[in-house]
C-alpha cells in the first residue's frame, strides 16, 4: 500500500521529504529555546542524551581513526604490484580515470595527471578522460591542447569530452561524468573492443592526487573479489595538498575532515563512496551511469546501484591516500567564503535524502534491516549536520539562562556540570585525532614557518567558532533552502 501511494503521488511525496530535513533540524535547534519555558526537564533529558550520543560518536571516531591510520601506513608500504602480477588475468584489466573539470587552473590538472603518470601499474592499461564543460569555451580548448601535448602518449588513451548544456540537466559534476562515461564506453568497448568485464572506472576530482600504488591495489581488489561487479572501492581522502598555506580556520576544519574520512574508511557498515572512488564499468553501465538531474553524484550513484541490485552493493576500502586541496582563494577573506560555499555544497547532499527514503519505502523486497541500516546512517549524518553544534555547545546553558525557576532545581544546577563533565572526557578523543592528523599531514613546506607548525595544535581552540561558521551555518543554510524550494546551483570550488 505504501509503495502504491509513493508511486501514485511521487511529486507530492518527494516535496514532503525535501521539507522534512529542514523541519527536523529547526525543530531540534529551537526545542531547547521554547521547551525551556514549558518543559525544561524534558529539554534537560534531551541535552543529556544528545551529549552521551556525541561522546559515543567521538569514541568510535577516535578508535576507528587509529585502526584506519595503521592500515593506511601498512598499505602504503605493501608491494601491491607484485601480488597483481601473480594473478593470471591482470593483463586484461584496463583502468579508466574520469576527471570532471570546470575552470580549474592548468597547473592543478597537471598535478593530478602527474600522479597518474607515476602509477606503478602498466601505463598501456590506463585510459584518462578529461571531462570538460563546453560552456567554459576557449579556456577549456586551450587546456585540452596543452594537456594533449604534454601527456598525449603517456597512456593507452587520452580522451577529451566537452559536455554541452542539455535541457533538463542540472549543471554539475554528475551530468558531466554521465556524458563522459557514456562516451568512453562507446570508445573503449564498442570501438576498441576492450572487454567491459575488465574495465574499472575511477572518478577523480580535478585536484585529486592518487597514491602511486592506487591502481595496483585497485587491480588486486578487483580481480580477487567474487562480487567485483557489485562493489565500489574507496581510497582515504585527505585534504592536505595545501594544508600549510590555507588560513587557520580552514586548516582546523580540514584536519578534522581528513581524520574523519580516515576513520570512515574502517566503518564498512556505513561507508559510502565519496569524492574520489572506483567501480567496474559493467556496474556503471548496468545502472545507467550517473544521474543528470542532481548535483551530488557520489552518494547518488551508490544508492542507485544499491537499490537496482537488491541491496547487494557495498563499498570496499582501499587504504591508500587520495590527496585533495582544502578550499583556498587569492585572499584570506575570499578563502573563507570559498570554504563556506564548499561546505554548503557538501551539506546540499541532504537533497538526495528524499530519493533515498522513497527507495527505502518502495524496495520492500530487500531485507528490512539491510536497506534500513544503509539509509538510516546517511540520514543520521545529514539530518543532524546543523543540529550537533547547537545541542553540544548551547544545549546545557539555554534552559538555565531562560528559566530561572528551573535553574534553582536539582536538575537545573546539575545539568551544566554533567554536560561539562561528559564533554571534558571527549578531549581525550580530540587528542587522538590531533595525533593522527600530525602523523598523516605532509611535512612542513616552504609556505609554513616553524612557528606555524609549533602553534598548530593550539589552533584547535577555535573549534567552537569555526565549527559554527563552517558546519552548523552551511548545514542549516542548505536545509532551509531545500525546505523552501530555493534549490542550490552548482558552484565549483575555486582552485588557486
């Protein structure tokens, strides 16, 4: 009955589900304010439960970050190519790397392409597709000409696509990659007769720098996995390329983000491919490539594959780094604005939640817990994105400040103390995160003074402010825009 209802009233249900995240967020954010006057004890219970939940999440983050960090170090030292050469079918494997780009500087593109030249895997089994946007005009043509001249003979194929503006498509990475994916399939499979069963497709961001062992490790994972056509592969995304050059608030946020990405790689129960990832061309072709009517492409292609294959699709980690730029611009203020817009675009991933929930409601043939756990964990991250800061930072003080009568009760007097006591223990987990970040980030470069390196750990005293500005605000911005139907246009993060 639910399936028939969702199918019959698809547009209405979809719009309702778009309103839901913002309604949920604003309700939890404002609950301590109005609730302090009417039901302060329930506000106190809510705050305590939320802080305990936050303590649990912080502990899990620290624990999984340690595990992932150790695996990352081991994997970087491992001789993947030797294992690959023992596999009888390794010469059949062909790797396609798709690089969507729009207005990125040539030197940024070349830095990423250089990482492909340095791969220890056979270069004649690699094809690279530079997926330009036609609307970039002559600048795209000039960059393609320069790249062709420098890298034209490095790989089996160097392919250039120029994605035109097409009616009913949303401008962005997803539609660009869909165009490039379909084009390269025709070239490699239909014309060059490369076996689609042995082609992997890696979506690499324009600024992405892959480990030189990545394609070897991917080959090994691909050939030794019985379910290779139902798998995504995810490296560890680290925002460290320009970490010493960006303003301190951006450095703090990207240090936290890099360790969070490191930790997530060990959480296979909730791991979803993100930013840069790989899959088989067979899976990509079977599900109809990336969708052209959305901005976020990574989570969408996973759940599209997951539901079309009856819940049998999973993400397998590859514990090798894929380095990316932290948001940066030409001035300090412009860099902060650039970073805010990037965070808001990432928070706009909540726009996919209506799609996920509808699929969860209608694909009832997939075991309940399998589809529920997968969807719920994404919804948890998206729905609570803007809520966390308000509940953790202000939740325990609002009832006491707004309701003097409640402040004189036993619970009112103990609420701030209990909250402070629990949160104090989370500093242990923060210390672990700082240590892992210190071990993983690149050595100090010419842009960073020794003084900057020494004071770096103390920059984290800015966390309450920077997490408000660059997590809570862009999160509630995205949620509110979606709730009001003010859909976000795709903006590429500026690269310098």
